[in-house]
């Protein structure tokens, strides 16, 4: 059925229902607002303090209609100088849930002067239903009525209104207006029209039926909050600034058609690449093109709309802002002041240089991720991808010759697969077994490498062989959310020491690799880590434990260290163990009980300047001293 037919049917019903649809309040409504001679709400002219509202006088244009928003949104826009009217598509109401029973549709919508509006903003989030119907039933006794099934326990009149007023929304667009929709998935309702006692075929309509682009835009329910914004346009850049708290309730699919006069521009996607925000432009009469903007839900509507209507739309739709545009010719280059033109040219050059530099740095970022991306795979993967990531990391650290033991026996009949990797060239032959698991390692998972030690000793006629077990535990969690202190049970630790097996996590390996790259450690400084037995404490060989942070003085950018394991002298280098990285520092001066000294002995508390790293330090943090080179 065409939109015009729907409108004609609606108009043919009782005048009370038509007034309800048109937005006129019922005379007996105890909650009705009081209006002054100009039709403005008296209540809205008074602030909470009881004083007259001192907001800017509203501009004559654009005329804005807010549909189904809470009052603070309208107040924010009104205070910014916009001419705002509030309305509603209506509210669902509860009915007795009975199958095969139909009840009349009650209309409680308000769409005042819809066709005269220039910017219409619609919130499609489904409001909670009321206990009883409000408004007037959509029927003319003995002649015509609309009924809806009671099988769901509630009736939603919004789809009917959306369908009936689709032509009015289209007129807003045809006049070069803007329709902004905070979308949820379409809510459908099936209506039965009864005319003079005859039941006509049911007609299904939805809350999206008011959209001028409904024929080409489909919406599917999918909820989430992971939103990636394309910031190249002003609309996208604005959306990116307000998207943090947003959630999407549907994804959009655009179906292009040769006769379609609309152009669809995606603005944001979810993590699967599905569109969750977009912009549709009419192709005809480009100087007054209409816009439909489809956006996700649960944004901070007021500030977003204030910036959209106040900063972005005046440039995109200048015909809607005649008062704003009137003086803008003074900003055109041909009229601009000479010095201002020169400064603007300098600004443009700076932006161009910055854009080139950003592009250059982004290329380096991409290359770095490509080169060292396997370090993140240490914390994500299991099976062969994890083994490959560990192998690449050991090669990076130059711990020795790293051999893929499984690949070595691949294709050899009767050959048994044993350890995952073998490292040669160190103080002992190192057999490496690697596991990626969702929880904590069992005895068998942690000590499987021990089963290969004796066979290898017999095979190679050497006892200079050690085992290393590397575990990516709780791999489905972010690393800092994992328990790194109690990865291995006490029995596993005891057995590992007795069987000359080292226990390491991929988080330990990741941290060592970061320190190696960041501080330019040598292979000799990290190689020995992998030949320790039991639970390996992952700090490099040129560090030795010194103590722990006793206090942090953020304003003075200083720190005190409790010296638990040795003395500290001016000129020594120390390292603080952060949650991920190590921060290294040259000791430039020392204080003991407020006095400058050149050396502080074990058992004392040493004070030293920490400089820019102070903000990263916390009480209890471990501190290491660089070992003194032996001659």
C-alpha cells in the first residue's frame, strides 16, 4: 500500500485520532504544557532556580524537531541558540497477553509541524511500555478501525505512525533538509484493518518505514560497542570525538540501484567490518541536497548534536543557516586581509608538512609491526603458530642455533617427534617444549620436556643437556589480567629443579625481547636466562638484585630504595622492574638521611633523583644494579 493511501486512511478516521497524530494535546490532559501567545512553552522559559532562562535567543533557522529524546537534549540545543521543538512517534502500551485476540491501536504521537521542519532528529531506541494506553483509539465506530494482535502482551503504535508520515519525512528531505537517526534494529508490527465489518489482509510495517532511504538500506540486529570510525570527513571526525560511550544496536547494508538518487557513505564499522554508521546524500539538486545520517545509540546526544548542528551542518547545508552564512563571504580568500591570507598559507603548509610526516611515521609503524609482530603472537597463539613465534624470538635474542626439531624429522619414516625446538651453541644443549593453553599448566604440560632428556642423553652420549618449558598460559586473557606469580604449582617447581628443567612463560619471553630491543642488551646478557632451572626469574644476566622502592616523591622526582642485597655508589647504573618493561637509570647523586654521600651500604635506605621515570615507579617495585664487569 502506498504512503499516500496510508495517509488518506488515517485522515478518514476520527478527528480526535488525527489531532493526536498531528501532535495537538488533548484538552483534558492534566499534564499538558502551558503556552504563551507565541505558542512557546511557559515552563521551558523558566530555569530550575525560578529565574527566566538567559540562553541565547533562538535563530529562525534551521527549525529543529527532536523526536523521542529526554528534555536535557532539547535544553542543550536551545541554549546554543537553535530553534527546537520536541515530539514523539508514540509509546508502546501493555495489554493482556492473549493469543488470537486483537485490540485497537491507540495513538499517542506528537509530530508538530513536521513538514515545516528543516532538521529532524529521531531516537529509535524502544522506550519502556506504559501500563495503560494513552491517546485515542484509531477507529471510527461501525466504519473503520485498525487492530493489533495481543499475543505479545504489548502494542507499539510507532510503526503505524512511521508508515503514515513517511511522505512528510520525505518532504523534509526534498526541501534540502536533514534527517538524523540514532538507529536501532527495525521493530515490526502487523496491523489488521477492519472496514465495515470486513477483515482485510494484514499489513506489516516497521519503525523504519518513515526513512526516505528505506528501500535501499537494510538493518540487522547486532549489538556491540567496538566501533571504528573513518575520520576523513568532518562527519567522521565529529563522530570519532563522541563515540567512546556509544553502542550500536544494528548494522546497515546498502543495496545500490541504478535508479537510486542516493549516495551512501559509510562512516564507521564494527570489528567485523560491518557498517554501524553512515551518511546518505541525495544526488539531485546538489546545492540543496538532502541528508540522512544513520548513527549508533547511547551516545552523549546533547553535546554531539550541539557540535553537529552548530559547527558541521552550517558548512554542509548552508541553505539551512541563512543567518550564519550571510557574513561568511568575508572569510573567502578573494576578500581576506593580506596578512591573514599569508598566515593561512603558512597554516596550510604546516598541515601539509605534518600530513607527510605522519604518513612517513605511519609507514615506519607498519614496518615495525610487520617485522616484530610475532612478539604479540607469543601471547595469543598455540600449536605451530606459537612454536614459530618462540623460534623467531629466540633467533632475535641470538641465544644460539635454533632448530625446529619437529621439522627435522618430518617425512622420516619411524622417526619420533620429541621436543619442539632445540638450541645448540650454549653452555648445554637446550631442549624446548612449548604449550599454549587456556588455563594454568598441568604437571604433564609443564614437564613434558623432561621425558626427552634421558633419550637425548643416550642418543648423543652426553649429559650436558637441559630442558626448557615455555607456556602461554591463560592465553585468552590480556597479559596484565593473568596471574604471573602462581603459574606453576609447588610440586612442578620442585620436579623442575630436580630434573634440570627451566620454566618460563611467553610473557617472560615477551618482556625479555622488549628489553633487548629497547635497551640494546647483548646476546651474552640474555643467553644465560634460558639455562637457569626451576621457575626462571626473567631478568638479564648483567642485572643483580639490589632492593626495592621504599618511597616515591613525585613532586621532587626522587625515590628512596631499601638496599637489601648490596651497596650502591654514585655512577652505578640501576634498573627498576615495571609491570612490563625495565627502566634503566644512571645514579648521578645519592642521599643518606638527607645528606649527600658517594656510597651507601647494604641495609640502608638510599635516596636518588629519578627524573622523568618517577611517574612510572611504585612502592615495592624491584630494583636491580648492573653487575660490575670482571677483569
